[in-house]
C-alpha cells in the first residue's frame, strides 16, 4: 500500500513540475535569440523577448503589465520587447507616482501581418 501511495505522490509531483514548466514557457522559448536579448514569461501567459535593455535580475525585480485589450488568440504569442522611448516614458510617469521606485524598461509589441500592436509593458523595481 505504501508503495502505491509513494508512486502516486511521485506521479503527481512530476505532473506538477511539468505543468509549472509549461506555464513559465520553458518548452517554447525562442531558439534564435539575438545577442544580449533575454526572455520574460509569467503565469498569466505573457511572453516577451527583450532586446536593447540589459538584464539585471540581481538588482531589480521585473514586473509585467499586460495590455488588457490584447485579443485572446495572441495571449500566448511571444512579443518582441524594445526599450521604451522618452516620449512613451513621459506618458507613463503618472503611474510611477503611485509606485515608488518603479522604472519603465520596455514596450512589448506583436507584429501581426504588418499591423503592430502593444502586448504589454515591462517595468522594474529595486530588489531589496
């Protein structure tokens, strides 16, 4: 009986680890990352390949703000994230006042047959 319980627990543990890896996009990361690019994937389905922004996970914690108007068929599509421009940064500064230490890092976009739309934004806060 203990043997059956052990194998059931082992099977559940392996299933959970596999599901968690799937939710964090471990199995479908882009194979052809440009030099200096890094990826971000969260449980909500947001997936982004960040370019032009250096990764500093030791000093900063990255937050993802998904665009709520993204069509549901694009929710698990990999977005290309670029550095935020000064003009875009000025638009989002009012949000920063509510969250001390917030720094806007990137804008993530999806190109769908020549039509580009914003999938979300990446910000960071100091890791304390």
